[in-house]
């Protein structure tokens, strides 16, 4: 995980939130900060150790565009992106988590 993973989807592998889907808001060498737009809003993201997440090598177009243009991301953007990702996974029958 050495590339810029900000804006990527991630799945929690450990903890009480195991299998939940988030978007990576920020990162450092050991931790990532995750938001789901609901329980963990942009203003108060969840800090999680990198080894406790599974990176999904996929980004939402709108979120990526806002990050590239340094525009603020709203919680509604995060919720919409996660909902879209989950529905795509269910359509493709590749969803393995408790969504």
C-alpha cells in the first residue's frame, strides 16, 4: 500500500465493524482514516490500522474528481458512493460481506 490510496474503497477485516465498507479519507505510514458518511462522517473519521483493512482497488469517480480538484467531500457523496458500490457488487453476485 505505497500508492496514494486516498479515495479508495476499503473493507474492515477486524474489529466490531468487520466487513463494513468505507472510503479512505486520509493515510499515514501505519494508519488510515475511514468514513462511511453515516456513523463515521468526514468530520470524525475512523482511525484504523492498515493491516486491519482490505483495500479495494477501486475509486468512485465523483470522489476522485473532488480529491484531485481539492474540493470538499460531503458525507452524502460518501454514502452515495458506498451505496453504488454495494449495489454493483450485489448485481455481480460478488458480495461476500454482511451488507
